[in-house]
C-alpha cells in the first residue's frame, strides 16, 4: 500500500498548525500593544480647554526686533585661555552696534567653503 500521500498531508497539516499558532501570537501581541497604549494615554494629562489656551496680548502681537550686535574682545594672553579664564566664565555679553547696516559677504561669494563660487 502506498502511504506517500499520508506523509505529505501530515507535513502540510503541521505547517498549517504552525502558521495558525504564529497568527494567533501576532494578534495577541497587537491586542496587548493596544491595551498598553490605552493605559499610557489615560495617564497623560488631558488636552487644554479653549479657555485655557494662550491669548494674544492686549497691545497686539509681539514683533521681532532686529539689531546688529558687536562681540566683546577676547583678552590677549601668552597662555592658552579656557572658558573659565574668560570674564563671565566664557559668557561674554555683546552690546548693540551703532551701525544699522547688516554685514554682507563679499560680492560673488556665498560665505561657505566649497560652494563652487567664482
């Protein structure tokens, strides 16, 4: 008697059961991820109500102020300076520049290296 077809059917059945178990595992992981996401979302603060939203100031929107700044000079020294050797521990303030004209790059240059300019 030829039992080859029974062996093939048994192998296909095991493959089908394996795929079914893998599919159930993936669905269980997806459901678990959804449940964890819902729990995390419940712990987050609620979104602000419309009356809690930021409001515009009474005198209108605040506009940008453009000004040129002049850097402070770095002190000259024979030794190498580190940040804590500088005045203000490296946080040297700048001051407003009397010139209102913006500094520009030289004509024909882009201001960066390797830009392929003339």
